[in-house]
C-alpha cells in the first residue's frame, strides 16, 4: 500500500488550490470558474477531450474543494455520477453527455428512496416499451436535482440515465442544512431510450459513492479543524489565547485524532477501490474499508463539527461565519449515508459470523 499522491493527483490539487486562492466565491458562482479551469475534464475519457484520470484524482479534487467547504455540484457530478457513466455508458450516449459535462452540465445520482438510504433493491421500476424503457418511482434527497442536466436513477433493472426535461419527471425541492440544494424526484412512466438503461448492479455505484463522500468528509473536517485552531490561537480571554487553556487544548487534540482517523479511512478506501485487482480477497478488503469509512463519517463527523462549533463559542452559530458551511455540509452528507445507526448495522453485519 502506498497512499502517497502521484504527479497527477498533485497537479489536480494545485489547480484547485490556485482557483480557491484567486477566487472569493464559495457557492454556485464558483462553478463556471471551475469549469473554465478544466477540472471537470479530469475524469472524462481522453477520446472525449478529457484527461482520462480516475478515482484517485477525483478524490483529491473533492477533498481540496471541501477543505474550503465549497458549495458546488462537484460531488454529485464528478464524484457520484461520472465514474459509473465513464465505465458503463455506451459511446452513442457518451458522445452527447460528456462534452456537455466538460462545458459545465450538472449530473446527479438518486441514491435513496423513502425509508431506504443507499437503496439496494429499488422499488423504482424500469419496464421495456418497444425500443424504449419507462421508469416509474420516487427518489428522495437528490442533490442538485433541479439544476441537473441528467439524473442517474437506480431501478430494479439497472441504472437509468434520465434527461431533466423528460415528460413525467417531477422535481420538488426539499429543505437542507446548508447551501447545497436537494429535491424529491418523482418519475411517472418517464420514457428513455433503451440504450440509456445500464444493466448493471448497484454495488459498484454504492462503492464509488461512499468513497467520494468520504473524500469530501475528509476535506470538511480538515478545513474546520484549521479554522477552529486559528480561532483558538487568536481569540483571547483573561489576557491569554484560548489555545493555552488545558480543557480547550484537550478538545482540539481530540479533534485532530478524529481528523487523522477519517483521513486514513478515506485515503485507504479510495486507494483500494482504484486498484486493478479482481481477486475475492481484494474485493472483500474494499467493502471492509468502505463500511468502516461510511460509519466513521456518519458517526464521527457530525460530532466533531459540533465540537468545532462549541470551541468557536457564540460566533460559530452565525450563518454568516464560515463554520456554518462546514457544519451544514457535514450534516447533509452524514444523512445521505443513512446515519450512524444504519451504518453501524451494516458494519456489524460484515463482522458477524452468522
């Protein structure tokens, strides 16, 4: 195992950092700038004008963006949707989709149904209708659904790539903790060409999603820790920096341990998933790493953000303070994963001998 970043990963990180140093925007206004920087082409195949890079470079991009709690559709577009589409989309469809993505079109993935986060057996159906397929069902917590050009919809027959303007598609915005919009998506006999139904299982999609969400979580906690440490260094009480108080120092030390643990889990899972090794032993290792990562994010990340808020005092709850961006995004991605109890059950099932 070698988790050291290679030249490609370093190059991606440098581009992200340079953009964030140059541009003040941390919301959707930054999206066109990221598009112009060429970052969306990192994961696109070379035959479509991309760089042909994979999950290691994507994870670095997501982590660096999350370090500044940037609220843009990079996670749903580049982290959730692009990897499975690059792997499985037929060229006849890819020729239409990928050039638009490089130009800034947003993709998203509907991972959950009511009462079923990361649904493994979708109630959403895909029924063959001549040379087309009709998709019917309801999805929840779909990030950037209103802004998306295409939606990847898991069904009982595979992954359906649905045009956002398709007849029978209803998108209803739902409230979130932060600045990243979500929606419920209802499909009432939505008709798509048969070639846009990818007859593949959900396991690989879920693996990619957990790895990408873990990369974002790693960046969020890293950024929040830096922000909190700087506040404790410069804020004074009783003529002393807050960082000099023993109880405060112990809490920031605990946060550092959580941050390093989450970083190790995220990097390990993304590294394992990117290896070209189809042996059963390696596949088992991937699933172990991803379940550990998902539980760590769902259980430890929100608690760590609460401690960062606490250490900021009253200013930490101000929505105009940067800490709010980190905390709100952390709450949302932990919810996307299904929460700590759901992930603990998943992890426990893997450890059970029965």
